[in-house]
């Protein structure tokens, strides 16, 4: 686990600890000291604790003008025991939404498991994004995680799977990546054309 680092290539463009609007503003990182762990396995110091014992994140990029944020996650997403979605929503997402972020891209390659509970916080998050302009996209989550999400009706609130499995996202600049995801989401959300 300690060898899985968050994506750093966009750091020259955005760092959440330098952003006064970020929930992690002012945090200092010691990249030589491993203190956080998941189930006793240390994780790289670049991941941020937000209240969950098993799920950590890094806000990779935020554009307040366009209203989007890209968040990378690591660990086990456990709503059944730790209520991770509550911590995620209250401590990170609501802070971002108050600053005008209403389009969320979640990067999930390093989410290794999911344990569901109910969908209340997902529904709340979905409703609190701007209904006309907001959306939530989950990119590159593992098949078994997405299968569990479907069992708990989370696919009613988060867009995932299919064309949102984008393996080469790391070579893109964040604005280009966002535009690619936006187009994919808008195709999914477009009303069907009648009369055909």
C-alpha cells in the first residue's frame, strides 16, 4: 500500500493545501514520514485523511470558474461500518459545493473494496449538486466495486462504467480531461430523441 502514491503530475497547476477554499488548506506534508494506515498497512504521505479509517483521498484539481473537482481515492470504501460516504460528503464535498463545485470526477483505480449500507447520503449529494448543471462521475472503479454500487442503487446518483473507464487519463491536462468526461456525461444524460 505504501508504494501507491496519489497522482502528482498536476501539482504545478493545483495543490489543495495551497487553496484557501479547500478543506485541506494549510496542511503540511512530510513525504519522509509514513503515519497514516489502512488496516495496519502504511500509505504514502500524500493521501489526505477526511474522517474515514479505511478510505483516503487527494483532491487532484479544482476549477471554481467551471465548477468542477477531480478527486483520487485509495482504500476500502466502507459505508456499512465507517459510514465513509457521510465523512466524505460532510468533510470534503460540502466544502467544495459551498465554493460552487457541482461537477465531481472521482478516480477509483485504488479503491480496493466497497461495503454498502443505504443510499441516503448519495441521494443527498446528488440533489445538492446543481440539478441543471451538476453531475457525479466515477472513473476507473473496479468491476466488483461497481457491481456492489448497483446492488445499493448508487448508480441512480453516480455515473460509472462503460465509456467512463478511461485508462489514459494521466497523460491529459486537467481541463482537457474534464472536457472529455463532461461530453461523455452529457451524452448519457441527454434526453432521448423522440419521433425516430
